[in-house]
């Protein structure tokens, strides 16, 4: 019973974190639209993982939408989304976060706007 209560509390924390991250992603994209000084960069899953200090678990660019799964420190999540929002021709279609030990397991689904 106690385990169930702990799981429910953790689930609520993750849900709040997810909403906060999505808000951060949206606000970062809006801010990026107003800043002309920094050009958008090409998306690279390897560069995104490296920038976040994470570890790549899976990258499936051929699937529609593409899927990126990685482990990273919790504190690197906001900068990962900020870095992602500075990439051109890629759109975040969805994501999921869950704790995995001391790290965070992030699953992102992305689309590419330059595909036929």
C-alpha cells in the first residue's frame, strides 16, 4: 500500500515536470522566433545527446515519426530542449520522461519538416 502511494506521488511529480518542460519548449521556441542574431543549426541526434551530457539508447530516424531514446542527468533537461529548439527542419511531436536510477530516461518523437 505504501509503495502504491509513493508511486502515485512520483507519477504526479513526473506529470508536473512534463508540463513544465513542454511549457519551456514552447516559450523557448517563441523566444527563438524573435531572435535573428543566432541562425538555426541542422539537427543532429548525436550532437543533441553530446550537448546534454547524455547517453544514447536508441535512434530510429527512419521511423515516422523518428524516435530518440536517451539517458541524461535531470538538470540537463532544460538545456536539451533549448538546444533542440535552435535546430532547423525538426519538430518535437511528443516526449516522455521517467526516472532511471539517478538519471532521466527521455523518449522523444520528432518529425522533419524538410521531408517530402
